[in-house]
């Protein structure tokens, strides 16, 4: 139980603190165990199947496209969090997550499924040249054994 203190502060009981700490260490309660379950059980029913006239593309092997997997995983994780907000959670999910991700996912020119209009086709990664040695500093290795050293 809390009791008011001067200047609007509140005094938390040991029980309140214990309950808060236990709640913070408890793993999140997921409705779906993974993105594949979310896509198969919920997502595919939210999104209409693209028709040739729609100019949109979907690939049944969505999990084989790195960008699609990342975007759908992000949508699933956002849904898992926002479903708890009874006021604006789902509106937020649609407006700020689904709508932009769907536009990118199903874009027939630049989306990850662009080559899959007539069946799954593996996409090729962007070509890159080898970066010259020494061009970038290694930022993950400390320069000294002393983590508090300024050199």
C-alpha cells in the first residue's frame, strides 16, 4: 500500500516493490509462439489475396525472403505488444505497422516478392565490393585492456 508524502511523492511498500520486480522479470505472455504461427493463424486473414489487377505480390514461401521474414516478425512482435492496449493498440498497429510494411512487402517492383508473381523465386543479395583493409576501425575491440583507459 502506498501513502502520500509531502510534495506529491509516494511511499512504496516492500510488497509493492517486490510485485513490480517480479512482474518485470516475468517473461512476456505471447499469444503466438513464433512468427510462423502468427502468419498462418492471423495475418493471412487480415490481408486480401492480391489479384493481378491489384499490382501487389505475395509469395507463399514468405519465410525464404529475408526482408519479408524480418518485416513479418516485426509485425508479429508489435501485435503481441499492442494487443494489450485496449484503447488504441490495434489502431496503432494497423496505421504505424501493417500499412507501411504491407506496402513495402507487396510492392511488385521493389518488394521482396517482386520476382515471385508466377511462383517463388529466390532473390539475390545486393552486390558489394570488398572494403579496403583499414578503411573502418574495429569498434568492438577495446584498444586497451583497461576499460577505463582514455587512450
